[in-house]
């Protein structure tokens, strides 16, 4: 049976292909990028000709909301929730070129995947990584030093008091405030000065932090000269060589036959610099600050002739209940009608993976109870009519030609996955034989305890494996977790659906973390937050949650609570 079992687990070989076609555009581009190799001077980067926004995580329940920005020579990531690195692995996003991560706010959903992602990019050879976000975000790295080894990776926090600029674009930071003031409560410890006792019970009360601010980003690409129009060059019989470089540089030329060729006749118009904006308005208390911010007012369209300042895309990390508000809708309409709005929030249905569904449908053939199918949310229309649902792999081309590309969007095809098994010679006969054996061995007994493996214990999550997480249901009203790796809360939603996951979380009594390695506990904060929200849906105060943790994990949870404003549940912590 093992021979057939191995066959239904997919193995993918990545074939690399190289194009040998060299066209006139490449020749001209090489003129600009050519540099003498004499000496040991480093390779100089050049302004980007192509830039696209690729949705990595849609923000659907169980999935992070994250945007990957791809240029010719570098990559940028906007927000990094739990599970981001797993999606990047499945969809072959080149993290080795990642240089900057932009965080819109001090919320765990925005940066919960940072520790895991940093370890991944470290292994990919990245040496420098810059975070652009609230001042306290970098503190998560200080808290995680005990279990996250960054090696040669240098992580620094950019100053958001002045614009950021590189060879691709300029980014202006827009800070918006909540109308509701919040006091920063420090960690309340009922047993101060007792840190030396590793077995004494401590009760900690995690309160909201100074996190009532949100960052928006105005990204302006650098102006570009128009490109050579090949058909026009051929029409004027311009020969290959330095004359093409002069035309591209804006100079008029004279051919050998005396013909004058003007640069403007053989080049496209100059690009003044496309603009895209990334926005998060966490709740309605931020609306006034968002609507009245002078930096954002510059992009309101009052004169249809002001094409140079038109925004190509606005990407909204704003939750759907805020996007639907009349004030927010009115603000969206202040942009040009040609501006495309893309929503990355829980209104989306795509959880970002096909590999998990493919594998689970194949394993489901072996045993329907041991390997239940995933709970995929059905596709429904967004409540926000004037925004594109930002499901995974939706691509927004910013330059050279703006537009939405839906050709790579994910589709779940159960029939295809099953057929991939059935075409194997002898598979159906072996499957029937296995089914008979399982029926004979099936012993009807008590329902509880019931053990569910939410992860395979993989130290680095990939498209078919997740980190450690074991759910033990002891009765219909009680359960606990053994280990809680990154995106454990998301695994619960994928397996049980949103309502089922909330039921599990409400009866969760405790979490045991076996040891200090990050892949065993990075998902703990996410589970605590999801559990709190599950109780709020019932308008019930969360019951006590017992945590059995290594000492330094307690410190990590405590510091994380200071970076976010939701983690205010009471916890009984043992270490």
C-alpha cells in the first residue's frame, strides 16, 4: 500500500527555462545598465521599468492580509501576518530579494508572521531588512532573541518622520490617529520580583498598549523617460547602434541620408511617476483623521485634467465593516474614477492555498474521518461594490501598463485531484483492499478523547506541512493544545470552518508548549486573540486560560501584548 500512498502525495519539480531572444528593447536597456567591469566596483542598480502589486494573503478568515510588491530588482512586503512565509513558499515569491517590510499598525494580524519570515529570509541569504512601521514593532525582535536566531540578518527600523526613498520609489508615511484616547497600561504582575522561581505560578494581566495609531503609505514611483517605439524606429530606418541611445535620451538625430528624426516621434510619452496608496483604517474612530489628512487630500480629484497626480491603485487593509460606512465610501469616491480599489480583509473568501486542498482530497480517499475535507468558504460577492476582492495571486500591474491581472487566481478543483490518483495503475484495487481492512479494524468506542494534528511538526512551514500543533478534545466542553506553532488559529479555521473554530476556541482551557523553539509557540498570541474574539461574538467575558510555557515564552507573550491593543484577557501562566 505504501507504494500507492507515496504516489498520491505530489512531488513537484521546478523546471527552469531561459529565453535566448534578444530584442531591441533589451539592447537599449543594456546601454543604460552597462558599466565597465574594471576594478571591483559593486553592480549599480537601475530605476525599475516594471512594478506590480501581488496579493499574497487575502485577509480571509484563517489567512493573513499581505501584499507583495515586485520590481525589477527588489521586493517589498506590506504587512506580515501569521502564515505569510508559508504562502510565499507555495507561490514561489522570491524572498531572497526582499529588502523592506511595511507595517500599517501595531496589531498582531499585521506583524505576527515577522519572526518566522525573518528566519526564512535569513536562510535565503538576505543580510539587511528594514521595517517601516510603528515605533514599537521592532521590540518583538528583542523579545524573540531567546528563540529566533537571526545570524547575519540585520533588522533595523526606519524612521517614519521623513519619507523613504530608493531607486524604485518614494514612500511618504501618513500617520492617522484614533479619536479615542487610550492609556498605556503596563504589565500587572501579582508577584513582582519573583522571576527567579521557575515553577511558581504567576498571574499576568495583559492590557492594551500605546497602539492607537495607524500608518498609511503613499508610494510614488520615480519618473521615467519614454521608451523607444520599435515600429517607429523601423519606420524612420534608424540603424542599430548609438543613435538609438541618443533618441532614448531625448536627443534628435540626423541619419546619413539627411533625415531628421525627432526623439518625441519615436518614443512614448514620459511617465511622471505612478502612485499607489496602502491604507488601513482599523475602525471608525480613525475616519476623521483619515479623511482630513492633508497628505491624502493632495490626491483627491477636483480637476480631471490633473493626470500627473492620479492614483493608480488604493490597497485597503481596512476591515469590511469600516469600508461599508458611508463616510469611507465617500472618501473612496474622491479619487479618480480610473483608480482601482483593492480590498484585503475578511470579506475575501480565498485562504491562499491549493496545495493543502490537493493533498487533503487525496488523503480523504484513504479514510474520510481521519482526513476530513477542508472547510472552504464559498465565494460570495463583496459587500463593498466599488472594490476588487484581493484574493491570493490577484496581480495589479502599476507600470508600464496599469491594469488588473486575474489569470493566476487560485481555483480549487477536487475532481482533478482525485483523478490524479485514479490514473495510477492499480490504485483503485489497492484502495478497495485498504477500505475492507479498515472496516474490519474499525472499533466503535468513546468519542473522547479526540486528537487532531493541526501541523506535522515541520520546523519551517511549506505548502503541505505546518508547524507543531496538537488539539486534544477531552469532552464536548473542554479541550487543550499541545504546542502552538505559527498559524495554528488559521489551521483551526481551515479544518473546522469559522463557526467550528470559534466553538473549539471557546472550550479551550489551556495551552502547553513543549520547548523554546519558535515553531512550537509563535502561534500562541494569535490563538489567544482568536479565542478572545470568539467569546466576544457571544458577548461573553473570556474564561480563564491556563498556559504552561517555557520561561522566555512568557516574556515574549508579555512584550507582544504591549505592541497590540486587543490582548487584554486574563491568563494563568506557569513556567
